[in-house]
């Protein structure tokens, strides 16, 4: 049984959504399916970025994030790093400014370890704060999201996140579709469509804000490449 198809909200790393009826508003957004959404956008040069998230003390991988951008945005990234042979921290800002404003993007998080709801929400909030600090996410929006996330993700309180679960996002302009796939249930536990530019920034801004959990590895992957199947 799908537990959260209708009105609600969602997010990750800085994942977000607002209260809008999901079913019937998906329109041209990607069709639901358990296979990776990333392959639905063309694999043009510099269109794919990726990052791992580790438990620092134990060096245990918690999740893999794969981000695929539309060809036009990928071409802007290609131009921005043209002639630059390897990653340098000085290039992060230019890449981030392009990556947070795509025409279209698909993100997929695959959880590699089980974590509880509090760990999940703490990570989201930490990265959203960094997006607030850089001026991408409004403080009032952050407070609203921080207070709402435990409700939106309440289905994970007892169940928790399990290894193999997937969290998928499709961004088009100011619209986000979010789906949480349960590995055990083999079904959607959340299906959400939301509209608003701050919703997009709560997701992508949290990924690319300075000192966020994902920024360095996402940017570095433009040079190193990213293939989570080989990790």
C-alpha cells in the first residue's frame, strides 16, 4: 500500500517539498518506476555528478548521491571548466552557481546502510543551514521545513531507512517530484509533487552550499567521473 500519495512534503540533504496534491500534477514529470531515474536524462559530457556520504568516525558509506543535469546546463558546466585539468577548491563556486539553477535535473540517493529518522533529519537540517548562510535559502523557509520534516517523514519513525532504499527527485523549473522507494516493500512509500523556487533551492542549494556534505565530491566528480556501480 502506498503510504503517502497525496498532500505532503519532502526533502533530502536539503530535500524539500510543499503541500500540493501529488497525483494528477505529475504531468510531464518522470513516470514512477523502481529503476534509476538518472538514465532518463541524456548522458551528455559533464551532465552527471556524484558523491558518497560517510560516517566519518567509522568511514562507513551511508549513501550514494547521483545527480544528472539537462544538456544545456551540462554544456554551461563544460564551458566553465574548459582548460582546467583537475579539481581545485577555487572552482567550486562557479560550478555551484550553475548547478543550482538547471532547467531540469534528476537526483537519486541509494542508501547503503540503515539509519534512523533522527540521523536522517539532522543531516538535512545541517546542510539546509549552510544554504541559508550563503543566502540561497530563506531563514523563514528553513524554519518551516525544519519543523515540518518530522511530520513528512513520520513513516520512517518506526520503519527507519534500510539499506537499498532509494530517494528520487525530478526537478523541472520550479517543480519537484519526490519518490521514496522501500526496498523491503518494493513499492512507493512517498510520492510528492511540489512547486516553488525555494523548494528547488532547499534541495540543490543544500547539495552545493559551501561546506555542505556533498559539494566538494559533486564538483570534483566533474573531473574524476562518477559511476556508483563501481564503488
